[in-house]
C-alpha cells in the first residue's frame, strides 16, 4: 500500500508541475504580445525616443523640452478641435432657436439633437430641447433632458425652471414648488427671482386649495359670489390662464383645432374653475370627432356655471348625434331659456322642432357617431408603387357598353316606342333647356301663328291694329276728298302759316265725318248708309297709310351722325381713380382712343391695386389689346403696366384662359421691351413666365 500511495503522490505532483509550467508559458506569451504592441503601434508610427541617460544633463534637459513642446502641441490641437466642435454645435443651436420661435418644434428638436451629438457637454442644448418637448406635451422626454442638463451644469437655472413647468403641467405641485425653491437659492438675477416668487406663490396657493378641498363631499368647488373680490394671487393665475385662452382662440379662428385644444388644456391646468375654458375646448373636441371628451367638457362647464348657455347647445349636438333625442330636447330648451340673442333663439327653436319630431317618430336612433369614430382605430393604406419591371405588360381590354335586354318605358300607363322609332329632340330645345352658353346655340325654328280666323277675310281691322303709327311729315299717296272746296287745294301757302299736307286734311275730314256719323247713330237709326260709307273711307285711308309706310325708304346713318359723340360717353380724359370700382366704371364708358389716353395717364400709379381681385379674362384681353395696338406704334412705355398686371393674385388662372391673340400680343410686347431696354432681364423673364409659359 505504501508503494501505491507514493506513486499517486508523485503523479499528483507531476500534474501540478505541468500545470504550473503551462501557466508560466502562457504568461510569457502574454508579456511578449504586450511588449510587441507597445514597441510597434497599430498605426505604424515611428518609435518614441527613449529618455537619455540621467548622467547626461544636456541630453536630459533637451528631452524634457521636447516632451513639453509635444504636450503643448497636443493640447493646442485638442483645443482647436474642441473649439471647432463647439462652433459647429452653436450654429446648429442657433438654427434650432429660429425653428423653435417659429413653432416648428420637431425641426428644432432634430437640430438640437445634432448639436448634442457634435458637442454634448453644453447644458443649454438639453434645456432648449426640453422646451420643445414641453411645447409638444412630451413631458417625460422634457424631464429627462432637464435632468441631463442639470448633471452637466448643476447651476443652470433654466433647466430647473423648465423642469418646474413640466411638473406643474403634470399636476405634481409639490415637486414644482421644490424646483422653485432651488431656483431661489441658485439665481442671482432680480427678474428671475421675482418671476420664481410669483410662480411659487401660485403653486403654494394651489396646494393649499387642494388641501382645503380634501374631505369635501361635493366634487366641484363652490364659486365665490359675483360681488366678491378675487384673491390677488389667484387673479394673477387667472390672468396667465387667459393668455393661453386667447392663444387658443387664435388657433381656433385658423381652424387649427389640435393646437387650440393644447392651449385650452394649458389654461385649464393653471386655472380649472372657469367654464369658458372647458366650453371652448369642447368645441375643439367636437371638430376633432372626439365626442366622449366633448361631452365630458360640456358636463364640467355646466357643473362650474349652470347659467352659462353655450355648453348646453354643444351637449345637445352630441346627444342628438348619439340618438339621445329626449336629453337633447331638454338641453335645447335650457339653451333657449338662458340665451339672450334673438338669432340664437330662432336657430335653437328650429332645432327644438326637429328634435321633437325625432322623439315622436318611431324610427330607431341613428348611431352616426360610430362611423365618425372609426378613424381612431383606422390605418392609412398607402398606394403600392411597383417598379417598372414588376408591372403588368398586358394591355387593357375594352368592354363595349350595350343594352342586353331592352327595357320598355311607360309614362302614365302608355308604353313609349323604342329609341329607334322616336323623334330626335332638336338641338335648339336642348340648348334652351340647359342654358347653353358655349356659342353652339342653333337657331330655334319659328312657329307661324295665323290669327286671320279671328276677323273676317274682307276686314282690314287686324292689319290696321298692328300697322305703325303715322306722322304728318311722311309722304303719302295723294288722296282726293269727294267734297273738298277748290280754295283748299289751289290756294298758295302763306309764309306765316305752314302748309298742311293733303293727307292730314283728308284725315281730319274723315274723323269729323266719323264723329258726325256716331252722333247721327245715337240720335236716330235712319242713316245706315252714311255710317257704312264712313267706315269704308276710314279703311281706305288706313290702307293707304300702310302702303305708304311700306314703300317709304329707311333712314341710313350717315358719317355725320356717327361722328357725333354719344351724350352718355365722356369726351375728355378722366382723372386718376381713387378705387378699383371707380377704375372699372370709368373704363367701361370709354372708347379705344380714350382708353389709350386714360391708361397712359395712369403711368406710375399702382395698377395692381386698381385692378384688384376683379380682374377678369376680358379685362386682361382689353389691356393687352390697347398695349399692343396703341402703345407700341406710339413708342410709349409699357413695362410699368405689365409689371403691375403680373403682380395680380389671379394672373396664374387668367393666363390659362388667354387665347392666341392675347399670347401674340404678349410676345410682341416682350420683343418691344427687349428692343428698347425698358425692363431688366429679371422683369422680362417674370412677365414671360407669368403670361406665356
């Protein structure tokens, strides 16, 4: 046994020795690799010079000077690199500040992030990015950036202040108060100290109100009486909240409902006892289709102020949309009771009548709100853009449209014939039906109306009824009176008395005879032959008058008549107009010559203001025509008018409606301006771009 134990002991010692030798070899390899890495750097740089022997004083002093100069050079290089990084980061920060002032918070966040990546030791970069996060209601990111900024610079006051604002908006008033106290210890600026004291007083007031409300049975806070004065500190808080409310009103006027909702929420976080804030925010939720929050805000506003009429109408709209018609009727009646505006009462009364009809009807409630709220869980489906090599190469198939089975049409139990047997509707009737103003209107066929059956065939009464009136100056056929005296025909005309035409004398005699016949008929019926004779004579006279009018030549307008100016048109150049309406009124009453002189007199005037929004395609064509036909031959200046025309807001649309004549006129005007050098190249390019290209 002793021999076996001794052999085992020797074996164990051998294994231990082998293990120890192996470890020594491994340590030796590690030391060699470490020395090799030190002697031969990875960048293959030159070996550093070893220090000289200490006994050589001159060599030692030179070596120390070289080492000091190298260290200074490295420090200078690192300092210059650091300054360059700081300068680049400052440029990014300034760009971020501009975007933050414009309200582009996402772009500002990206720029601040780039500045932090370039140089991350500046606490201001984190604080500025925290401000953007807070304006976007991302309070967790805001708090993280504020904490990082404080780690970089524990005395940076702005980081504490923005962290205080984030805590206050999150409702953590105790943490916000602690941040205010920290600012009071660190800050030395009087304006910062005064603002922090006001904020601390506001937060402590909110904390005291919250503590006083604990244990109260009613969830809402009783409003102070109207005559009571508000606490000065609470008045300052409400004044700050009113600023956010006014900002929300501006966003609401621009229909930016998301920004308006955020502004009203900030106002409510500062002062939550004002019903107007909740009512305005409910309007934002109504337009954003978030009806649950809209209804909650209406209920809160009514709880704060039961005499405020606006939330009742908004709640009525939500309840009507959700089918609660009876509750909507009650809200509408309450709104009519509280409001004092007559127009609002009339509108609400119409709504009340509609809601009462819906209550009486047996139809189920329309759940329209379900469809409008689907968009919350909806996802945007984008169009698939396939690359060209994956698109289908097959051509589209044309499918003819035809009636498979003819469907008979019946009107008033009368079946209409098939389309092939029907008469086509005239184009004139279709144009008249649809008020076609395209210039393709056809002449509608005239319908001949015969009214001769209303009168006897031998009577001229119808012809005399529609014959034109006669005048004494017209020439007629000579008609001789049967019993006219010779003196009336032969006597020469007197100089003082104008001659009376024969036809007029005969007409008078016929009229006298007719009156005498009427008197004789009323007195006695014994003279029928005389009245018949008078009627025949009157018919002959009217027949002669009509024949004379038909044979009379029409008067042709002479050049003298055309040369005479119209009494309604001006003959002199009008003065400069004071408004756009006066310009268009004056322009419409001028002929081409006066328009040329009038437009020439307006050189240097603000034509763009005078043309205004009433500039039409016809007006633009008239201006180009005058400039082309009158200004170019007279070598007048046209650049001012064209510059003013292209500044009009509607010129882009009007240029699309220009015809070939207008475009040719513009081309001629541009060529004329280039030849005279009356405009710069930029102005010519702009006119060409606006009117032609």
